[in-house]
């Protein structure tokens, strides 16, 4: 089963058609190796062990039958059967001594390499053979969609913006970029509150209060009889109250800070 799955994964990772003018089907010769390694890995679990060379040779000899068995599942199953039979009858032997425990670094390195290879095969499958459906219902290969994405105006504008940000950081420092990001993210909701009440940063507290009272009267839920419109009015009314509280608190804090700075001077 493991040999079949590993072989099938390599089959899926190879492009079905020519991509970039290259016929990738030559990589089908890696399928027997994947099958043999899968069989060998499972065969070396537990009290038995074996060498992979005869298993690999049997996989490649049985691979020649793919031109006879045209169905992919048939010839792949036949390769797995021949590899497993060869390993079981010609390569397998009892493990007479306990397996030597490898270092943590060696085991982690092996795990990382295997994980990278596994992810690379799935990435190859999605890149070469995957398809996405657009709004018109047409199927577009993923590699073509990615090519068009990297030449799209959205990406070129984003790339230019990132480059401009990098250039600005080189002259003014990354801390200045960080401050601008915090400011644009509006952590206190100040900018959104200005938008809700329809006022600006230069508006005084009295102007903000007057605007808040006018909007509260306009959107008060008690004035609306329709249930759906009343729900919408109630949400808008709560949004107005929250925006007023945010701006009032911010204005109050800034007044206290200004008084402290004047008193210290």
C-alpha cells in the first residue's frame, strides 16, 4: 500500500502536458524508485530488514510492462507486487542485532528532508496539474494562472509599493514604518469614529457633540415602526454612540496631556 501510494504521488507530480516547451514525462522513470523505496521502508520496520537494490531492480524490470498494461492502476499495482515479492523472498532477513539509535539531530534532519520532498511532490502536482475555475466556469491551469497573476496590475502595483516602503525605511528607519502601520491600522477606532459621525480630526468637542445629538435623533430606534428598519436603526444608533464615546475619550486624554506638558514647561 505504501509503495503504491508513493508511486501514485510521483505520477501525480509529473505534468500531464508539456510545460515551458519541456516534455516532463521522462520523469516517469522515477516511479519504480518511489515504489521500491516505499516497499523497502515498510519492510525494514520491526525485526526484519533488507537491502533495496534487488527491490529497485525488480521495480524497473516490471515497469517495462506499462506499455503492455495501458491502464495506470494495473501496471502500477503490478510493479508494487513484483517489488514486494522480490523484497520478501530475496532481500529480507532477520535483524540479528538491535538497531543502533541515531542522534536527535540525525533523525530530525532525515524527517525535515522527507517532509520537504513530500511537500515538493504535492506542490508539483498542484502547480502543473491543478486547475482553478474562473467566474465564467472555465478551467485554467494553476501554472498559467500564477503567471498571469505575477503580470497583473494588482501585483505590479503591490510590488512597487513594497519597494517604495523599503526605500523609505532605508532613509527614515524601520521604526518609522512601524509607527505608520500602527497609525493606519486605527487601533483605537478613531478614524472610523470620525467617519461614522461625519466630522474631522480638527473638529472641536462641541462640534462633535452637536453632530452626535443630530445623528442620535435621526437614527433613534423609537422613531421607526418597521421591525427590519428598526433593527438597522438600532445598530446604527449603537454605532453612533460608540463613535462618540471613542472620540470624547480621546479628546479628553489629549487635553489632560496638553495640560501636563504646559505645567511642566
